[in-house]
C-alpha cells in the first residue's frame, strides 16, 4: 500500500537550507497561493492511437512536458478525467508518486491534456504567484530535498493532496517573481531552441538512410557479423550513490532523460564507458536504438552498446538496428515484461549496403551527428548553469541583475 505522507495543512515547514531572506519576501503554503489542487480518477485510462494526451509521470523530464512520448485517450475518457478541472495554460502538472517524484511542468498552450493516475493539477492564483516562478520553485533543489525528506523507503511512496497543499512556497513580490522566471526562462528557451536543431538534424539522418541505404536488393548477414554488441556489466547496486561520487552509470531508465541518477566507485572487468553520441538500446520493455546524449557513463546491465564493423558510424548503427529490434519487440508484446536477450539477437539478420554506399552515408551524416553531440553538450552546460542559478535566485542570495549578466554571457 502506498505510504501517505501527511503534513498539517495549517503549518508551513520552512526548508532548513533557506537562510535569511530579503525583507519583502515571505513564506506561504501551496494551497494558500492556488485556486485549487486537483487529482483525477485513480483508474488506469485505456489508451488510443489518437485523441487528447494523458500525462504520466515519465512524460515530464527536467521540468518539461515531452508530448512526443505521451500516450493518448479517447474523447470520452478525456471528459471523464477532467470532471474536477480541465488543465489549461497557466496550470502546472505535478507528479505525486513513483520514480519521477515531486516534479512540476507547465500545461502547454492549445493542447488538450488530462492527468494520469499519479499526477496532480495545480492551478495558481495569479494575484499571489506567477505559474512559471512556481514551477521553478517546485523543481528547485531546496524543494527536492524537502520533498524527498518525506520518503520512508516504501515501494509506492506518494504525496497525498493534504501534503501537497501544505508544501512551503517562498514568495518574492510579483515583479521579482517575473524577473527570476525571466532569467531562468532565457536558459530554457535556448535549450528548447537547441532541441529543435537536434530534432531537425536527427530527422535528416533518418531521411538520408531511408533514401540511400534502404534498398530492396541489399544483401543480408547475421547481426553479429555486422556489429559488435557489448552488454552492460552487472554493477552492484549496493555501491551506487546519488552524490556524484565516482563515475556516472547509464541505466535503462536513463535512456529517456540522458541524465544519470547514480554513480559508482566500483571497477568491473567487463566495464564499458559509453561516449556521448554512441548508439545504445534498452533490453527491457522497449528495444529502441538511440544515441546516448548524456555525459560519458558506464554501461549498466540491461543496456547494450553497438559499434559497426563495416563503417557508417553511430547513425548507421542506429538506423540499421531499428527494424530488427522492432521485430523482436513486436513478437514479445503481450508478455508481462518483454526482455531482449542475446539469444534473440543471434537469430537476427540485417541488410548490408555496399561499401561505397556505407562510406557515402557516413560522410553525409557525420556532420549532422557531430552537431547532435555538440548541441547535447551545450544543453548540459546550460542546464547545469540554470540549476546553479536557481537556488541562488530562489533564496535571494543572487541579485537578478547579476544573474542576467551571467545568462547573457552563456547564451
């Protein structure tokens, strides 16, 4: 049973990490600065191919809602799930349970979304708090430490509505809120622009493969003759840490966020460090080859790494592996949790273009792939800067004008 972490609604528990505040800043509770905090029916919605989006906890990464991976529901299901409140722009979506615990994202403009069963809708009172400032505050390291201090180690920890409404909110005057949100938003806007560039480059790589290498007359060969496949090493979870001690570990759950959450000091005989831009794939549930866009990290078990034996680079590895891995995923659909094993890969064959075609594809896609890697590195730097500035601005220790100069130099 999920643990209910109650906090008295009339109290405001001020986080210990916050020191002396500017004289015109004050503390309040989330419920006091919002028009409402709503949940939704607890049943799991039936998904459809088209229709409004249903937001699940895994659809929010780094405080951003990713609609490209979000599931959909029918209009009837949507109507049922918005009876308490229909999400509109200016509202926040907040995860109350699970791995992505205590993270807020904005409801986008002109898009119909409803809540998954682990989500809560927060409707700020614009006279008291600006929604974008509130999102940054809820996602701040101060609040993350505060929220995770409620954890009791149970499997299905969750925040009930009483707890959420009682969360402590630090409130500068509205003009100061807007200024803080503007500084941090400039970094987010640059990150979003880089993501658009990444999406364009990535799409060109796929188009080039489909137009030049996906030929019906291509020869075929066993997968292991074309690629070197390395399986992640079984690092000991007892030696994991979240404090950044040692080297980051690439686990299967990191393939959606590209942000390792644990580090290890362990050395392993079969360890492999995955470089930014290498092709990897998860081996549970979804077998989707992808470029690793995080920092260099150790390959953990249940993730595999791919390198071509015939050239073409990472783009060739990813594109060639799409079809055969999708085939395995499709025939394993219906099992409780689908697992990809070496025995599955041994049976696969892949199409082999000519040597000249592979070389031509590599020459065309190498600059695009290089841009992807460079953009990913820049976004990590920008995100790190945002995460450094955020607690300083939120505590009043850093003046907005000083932060603006830092951001101006970065973007």
